[in-house]
C-alpha cells in the first residue's frame, strides 16, 4: 500500500534549516520525491511517498525537528499559516484507498498531539465536522489568532490541548485528492490589491471557478503581485481553465500574466496539453509518476 504525503512547513528562508528538516523525515521506507522552498511565502513543501507506517514514523521525526528549529513568533511569510508544520495531507496511491489515507491521518494526529502537545485539526476527507473540511476555515485567524480561536468550544482541536504551542502553534492533518498549487505572477505595475481582486473573482467561494481556492500576495523579492491558486480537483477545473480565467481578468485590468509556477508535483493526468501557453515550464521531473519510478515505486 502506497501513500503520498505533502507536508507544508513554515520555513523557506533558511536553506540549512530546510535541508535539516528534509533529512529528518527521509529514511528507509520514506522517499523524498520533491522539495520546494519559497522565501516570500517563507514556506517549504515536501512531497513524500511510502507505506503508511513508514510515513508516520518519518513525519514524527519531522515534527520533532521542526519544533526545535521553527518559531512562528518570528515568521513573516505572505502565506497564511497556523503551525510550524502547518498542514500534512495524505493522498492514496497504489493499492490504497481514501479510507486508508484517513486512517493514517487519524493515527498520526493522535500521536503528534500525545508526543508533542500540539493541537491537531483533521481536515478534508478526515474531518469529523463538516465546517472543518476546508483548510482556510481552520486556518482563519492564523497563528496570531489561534489562542482566541482555541478558546471557543466550537474550535476545540480534534486531538491535543485547547491552547497553542508557544512557538509551533497547531497543525492540520488530513486526507484528500491530488491538489495542484498553481501560482500566477502578474506583470510589473500590477499591485497587491489587483491580485487580491482577481483572487476574489477566481475562488469558488466568491462565485468563480469550481473547486478552486485563491489568494493574492505580494512577492517582495521580485516586486511582483501573485495570484496563488489551489486547484482542488483538476478534473473539474484544469490548469488551462484556471490560467485562462485569471488571464482574462488581468487583461480587463490592463495587465497580464508574466509567468506561472507549480509547487510540488503533478499527476500525469493533470498535465496541460501546452505548458508553454500557460507561461509554464514543466520538465518530466515535475511529474509524480516520473519521480515514483525514479525511486522504484512506479
């Protein structure tokens, strides 16, 4: 049975720390397929694959390492975050079902809470309450608002104490389908407010594209505005459809998409027919199946 796991870490500016976190999780049975870091978001995304038991053991090592190296009190990235190990989703691969991914999430959440004293929320397919399925609802208020949120009876964690860890906040663990993190950088002259306006008209919650979440952020290192998308189901809204929608809104505002990027790996079935038309470079190393085969898991 094979699962994918995509831990999102609130650290993207200190390469040595990121390397140490990746080394902590990698071990026999846990295959590191990809590592992506972004300094503006101050965030790193690992893509892992392995058997459920091996993944859980590796992830416990990752939490242990992150709690000694990441302090959210000094974290200033543009990406929303609730914890040092912010979100840990499991995705079923070969021989695994969504129920297997949910079971793995529940077992990891219980152990993380017990071992590290972290509040743990379960989300997406692992959620125990309908209002906790969507990650943005859980993460609303961020680390800074976490103490007040945990004090509310309706926001008691699924596991762990009703108070944030002083430096690591809380963590969100779950099970889901493949998610595509697709970032669209706007041309010079577009500002943060425009990116946010485009994001509002793109996300499903605002009447935009189905199964799409979107935020607008400012990339200080590049002096560019970015529309950051999560495509929750590429079978419903493809990368090409999302790009065309944002491009149209950008044109209406007198600007354009300058470049695109994907965070993490894509399943082959999600690849656009013409990546160049999306101003996107997609070498074979960005394809999930390619990296699985490289590790002997294909």
